C-alpha cells in the first residue's frame, strides 16, 4: 500500500522525504513535504469490504500517537517552528489485490 500511496502523493506534488521512519515510540509510514508544509502520512490499506473503509481504521488513539510522533520527528530533525499536518491515504483493494479506490485525506488529525 505504501508504494501506491507514495506514487499518488508524488503525482499530487508532494516530495517524499522518508518512508517508515521509526523511533522508540512508533513509526510514521511516510514523511513528505507539500510545498513548505511538512506532512506526516498514515497509510491504511484494506482488501475486500468486510472490514469497512480503510479510513475507518484511524482510531483516536492512533491519531494521538501520530501527533506525538510528528512532534518527535520535528524535534529530532531540529526543524524548528514549521507548518505541518497529518494526512491519511486510504487504499481499498479488491479480492485480487487491484486498487478499487485510493483516497488522500489531508489534515485528518485536527485539534
């Protein structure tokens, strides 16, 4: 799913900075830039329809963790005060693994 997400984000003008960035507190799937804005991207992929939409997989707890991880990333990379946001890429695959839907949701986490 992350390869598909990166390709879609690149087509939309994002610059992919890192993939699968890890720290002791967790992982960010994709770190990108959209112009001057740093974007931390969560990728959710689902096959079939029994589990619902991929976007429904972003729980409040996961959203809070992503916010924390983004702040750790910014601090560790000494980026100072910058604009940043958290986006979600939801990918729905059919049973054969073909993309049925790919949805980029900007600013999925808000205060």
